[in-house]
C-alpha cells in the first residue's frame, strides 16, 4: 500500500515553455502532499506543501508564481513550472501523507526535467 | 538555521559486513526521525523511523539508534548486500508536517 505515482517520469522542454507534473496517491487519500526539488548529488529541498482545497504553502525563496501548485482532489496534486529556464532543470519529487496526522511521507518516483 | 547533517558523505563496505551511517541533528525540538534510501533516479524509500521517546528500533536487517543527549541518529544495516548500495538520508520532523532532510550518505557495497 501507500503508492505514489508521478507523471511524466522524464520531460525535456524548450526554454520559456511551461511544464506540468502530476502526483497521484494511488491507494490512499492524501490531504497533504509535498513537492521537493533535488539537484544532482544534493539532498531533497522542500519547495511547497500542498493541501487539498486550499492554497499551497511555499518555502522561503520559492516563487509561487513560477511554481504553480494545484491540489484539486485528495489523490492528485500538480506542479506547473511556468516559463521554464535551464536553471529549473532538476529532479522533482512529490510525497504524500495518508491522513491528517503527522505520519511518514511516501514518495513518488520523481520527474526528471531538462530545460534546453 | 536548523539542519540535519551527516558525518560521512561516502561509505564503502564489503558485502556481508555491517554498515553504520551516522546523522547529527541540531533541532532539539525534533521528535520524529526517519531514514530513507534513494537509488539512482528514483524517489526516496522509507526504511525505518523512530520517535523521540525511544532510543532504539529494529527492523529487518536495519536498526536505528537515537541519542537525544548528543542529537545523534544512526542507521545500522546488518549483512550489507549489493542491493543496499544507494544514498541514505536521515530526516527529522519537529511536530508539524515539514520534514527536513540531511545531506545524504552514499553507501557503496563491494562484492
């Protein structure tokens, strides 16, 4: 149980375009999902916390207008990288918590974004 | 600011030996700790967790030790196997939903 999927797994786009990444909890409902970014050989950096039905909470230094997050249902959160630039190239990982308590996060497989 | 760090960025062990990965945390308010394993190109995978009211917890081939006095966390892997080769992250939670990850340790298992 507690499976989280991401789509797409890999995406290449041109600079200036927008890219949408989906995160789905497959066998549980997730009131809270998280979006992380991971650069090569570095740790996971939390970008934002996504709550179903409300606005996402962004970490300091993360531009909310550039990284649009929509948590439309209890099983789906989307991250849209708007006007992507090469420096946005990274590994984007989502995670989800089943329930409202503080519990272990279950991570998706990640999405590799390459902006040319 | 608060951080979770690791003593060793890389660890190389012989297959069959035990591995010990260490982690230091600085937030004394943290009361929940998790170890994750991340293989190349994949998302982190939960290994084991421990709450601050415990100092040891065992799983299958893994043991987590927590020393709150010195704010130290360790992951012990018994009889390390080639499939254990990965990057291991410790993470801490201070009571909310936010989890802070450490820098990571890469484990190499030599056959």
